[in-house]
């Protein structure tokens, strides 16, 4: 869910007086603000804290605003969300989402009803992040009032989802729903579903390890089916912390801090079914030499299903910031990653069905966001399959990072959309297969990658590195079915687009459609294509006798 940024401390006056940045609402009482869906409705995502989305499985993605119909939908079809109604689709639910601007409590009011007595009904659900608060199947036009949705504790960035799902057919599933959220700001108080690490002996700021207390809280939370709460304060970790099938959550990422004091064993590992980490900062007090050891990551997701990494501030790591391997189903959202010695966010090991959305990645030692699939080499048997079904959406990355922006180096079925990539030494967007100089690693093929509506600005700045802003490169195995749609290249250091590689690996079809070029290095030579079958705005430009032209 998209984060609300720019605030680290909160007061009642701030909540009630600031407008224009997603914190506006109607004053409900002396200490609360009311957010009504219809009055806060907007053609801008996030305005008045409301977002308009679709949900498929566990993944939420933004809908597109259609001005003629005054509603948000899936590019002209179902599902859709209007100011006071929702309609599901065959493949996805209709979702209206509200995001908490700070910690406090919310009470939800407002009835819902089917717009027609015909059809087989809908299922309506209200969730707090991934926790269901209320659900009911509705098959008549009688108004229904959700229950059990008063005085719900929230933290900054908590998402309240109003979901409409089909029962069978989507015919006559138009649902009238105009909810109101009354938000009362205040310190987050864990509910009965949470165990505080303080109750297990953790002490903030005493320069003593809190590992034992946090591990005990995690073990007990798994037994009781509860979350683990990290209050405001700085708590120390002396070794790897494992989160097995529970949620570890902080007050907010500005105030709840976990500091790893061992640069070689500081990773927070997520394993098992539905592990989650939310709303805190993880920082290393020092780092050691980068050597690829996963114990040196900030967060490592290993053999997990349906995982969540949300609203985490990653500061420093000897290896990667957020690393995912052998995991299926998950979201990496609203995080800030900075000053890692390897990739900012790295997905590998045959991982699949992952959404990476609304993250900020700056000043990392390697790629900012990477999808990688390793093949057999002299030092490894490689991954069992390709990393696949990855969605990289609406991220803001680069900012003096040392390698590529967003890369797919072995993998399939990847969508890269709506990202801003700025100031990287190598390519802003890099689709490739590679081999190490000494055959220490080889990557698997690439197939079916779609790159839509990204802005690439001042990338491939290390001209001697030989990269284009948007580069497709075959260095080991084959690449096929790569499509760039509606992307922008600004201030290219050399080429805006390139397709090339070694002589043996095959490159199939690569398409560049509706590419916007701003301030190119050479207006007469904005691309360089020397391999594959390449189309520029629907016209095949390679192979031709003029492979470097506008």
C-alpha cells in the first residue's frame, strides 16, 4: 500500500491543520478527523488518504482513472471504483483503500447494499492490512452495516481495505458503499492480538542485546497466533533474528529501531507461512566486507510463503537490503533502502508471485532492484527454476547507486511499471543474461518482460561501462519477448536504448513503443541495436543497414 511520507512526529494540531498532502479530512470532534469516501473522492491516487485499487490473490495494484466515466477501473473494464460504489471483475476484486496518516484508532461507519436485486450476490470485506475485520455475503438490496469495526488501532501507513468480490457471476454486482473513517490520532496501543517485547524483558537504549526477549516474544506469539510489537526505542540485536510465521511490527519506522551490532550476522530472516515485518527501522552499527553472505543482509526472506515486508527503513548492510530466495507469494512495499553494499532489493532462487511497490532505494552498492535466476556454473548447481511472476511497480530508485537501476538477469513474466530511476552508474533498466569471467556464475534465460511507463533520468552515467539507459544484453543464454511501452529517457549519457550481446546467445523480439526522448546526448543517434529482431514504434529497425538512427 502506498506510504504517506514526510512526517516523523505528530501532534493533534498537525493532523487537523495540514492539507494538500494526504492528511485532510473533516473535523469530527476536538480530537478526531472524519474521512468520507465520496467527499474525499479524487482523480488522484492518495488524495485525502484514499486509493483506488484491484486485488488479485494477495496482490493490490492501482486502477486507472477514466475521466469520461468519473471512475477508476482496469483500463476501461472491470473492476471499477467510483465515488460511492464498487464493482468487482472476473479476475480481480474492487478495492477502496484508506491509509492512516499517523498512529491512533479508527472507527468505520456507513452501510452498503447491492445496487440491484438481481444476480447471485457479492462478498464484502474490510481488512486492516492483511487481517480481516469483517466480511459478509450480500444477495439483496437491504442495507448492511459492518460490525466489529470500532476503535481499531492503526499505525502510520496502516491500510484499511474495503473489498467487493464476486460470488459467481459479476452480473448485477454494482455495490453502493460510501464508508466513513473517523480517525483519532494518538500513540499506538497494541490490541489483544499483539505481544510487546517489553513484556519479555527487552529494554530500549541500555546497550544490551535484546535477542533473547524478542525471540521469546516471537515463539509465544506463534503459539498464541498473535503479532509481536516493538514499541518506540532502540533495541539491540547481536545475532540473526528469525521471524517464523508471525508479524513483527513497530510503532512506526521513525521511532521503533532494531540495531544489529554484529556486521557478519545481523540479518532479520523471514521464514514459514505468512511471516511479516512492518513499521520499523533496521540498521547496522557497522558493516564488514561484502562477500555475498546472506547473514549480512538487512532482511532475508527464505523459503517463505505469503510474506510481507512493509514500511521498513533499511540503513546499511554488508550485503543486500531486502533479499528473497525460494519464496512464493509476497509483497515488498513502502520501504526505504539506503547504503547497502550489494543490491537494494534482490529476488532469486526460483521465487515467484511477488509485488515490489512504492519503495525508495538510494545509494546502494549494486543494483537497486534485481530479479536474478542462476544457472549451473563451476561453483553452483544453480536455481531449480526461473524467478518469475514479479511485479515491480511505482518505485523511486537510483540516486547515486553504483550499478543498474532495475534489472532482470535471468527470469520470466516480469512487469516493470511506473518507476522513476535516476542517477545510476550503469543502465537504468537492464534486461540481460550473464556469465562470470571465470564461470563462477551463469544466469538462466529471460522471457516475457514488459516495461511500461517508467522514467529513466541521467542513468548509465559511467560511460566507459558501455550501457544504454534501457539496455537488453545477451551475455550467456537467450532473451525473448521483451516489450518497452511508453517509457521516457531523459538526459542520456550516451544511448537512450540499446540491444546487443555476445555472438552466441540468441535475442528474439524486442519492442520499443512510444518512447519519449528528452535532451539526448546525440539527437541523431538515440539508440544502438546490433542483435535480435528490434522494433521501434511498430517498425522493424534491426536487422537493417541503418541500425543506429532515430
